[in-house]
C-alpha cells in the first residue's frame, strides 16, 4: 500500500495532475500474530529503504551542485517513511463476533480499506457475512479494494 502511494504521488507530478492525499496512516489487521509480526518487519524495512532513498537523493543533488529543495516529492516521501515506521498492527479474528466491533471502529476511521486475500478464508469458515458487517460500518465515500485471486466466480 505505502509503495503504491509513493509511486502514485510521483505519477501525479509527472503528469501534472493533482495528488488527492496530504497525509497517511496505516493500520493492518489479521488474526495471526506471526503474520502481523511479519507485516511489521516488512513495513519497518520498507520505511528504512525510503529513508535511504531520501538521503541518497539529497546527497546526489548536493554533489551535483543542485538545491535539494528541487525535489518536490520529498515531503510526501517523508510522510510515507513515517507511516511505515509507525504503522499499527492489530490482532482481530473476523470469525469472532465479539471482535467485529473493533473491526467496525477501524472501518469507520479509514478512508481506504484493502481486504487482501482473506475473503475466501472467511467464506470457508462460514464468516463471509462478518466481513460485510465490518465493511458496512465504513463512512460513505470510503474506498474499499477487495483483492482475491482467480476469477470473480472463484472468489465468490
Ligand atoms: C493469503 S493470506 C493474505 C495475507 C495478507 N493479507 C496479504 O495480502 O499479503 C490470508 C491471511 O488471512 C488471515 N486470516 C484468515 N482468517 C482470518 C480471520 N478470520 N480473521 C482475520 N484474518 C484472517 C490469515 O491469518 C492470513 O494472514
């Protein structure tokens, strides 16, 4: 998600289009603590790489005698780096009715919700409706991206 947001800002500048975001915060949920720990490690590593990229770019601009303020994407890159470092990871099991309220709270808070490769697992557990319950709490205008492999029919 964060790498997409970083690239999106660059594309907007490249094509002189307005970029619609001015801040970003990331909260990820999963029922598995090892999966959450892994996601945290990946996002922290990504944030470090973004930081290295910012520093390298600044150094190269400086060495070539150019003003590092010449890079208008820097502020957004800093935001992405910060969002990666401070992302929150919460253990929520969407098959458990008593945990849905927290999922709904997060859905209400979010502007963008990515449901990534979990729909089929929920359906197999007979909990597809729980996902609908959580998503129904989102505010009107919230963007929901539901990713699933295979065909639409396969994904149910
Ligand atoms: C195929 S993996 C996808 C992982 C990650 N979302 C991604 O796109 O890379 C499916 C994930 O769904 C999680 N999952 C399965 N059932 C779940 C449930 N009832 N509540 C929350 N997460 C669940 C699993 O722990 C696993 O991490």
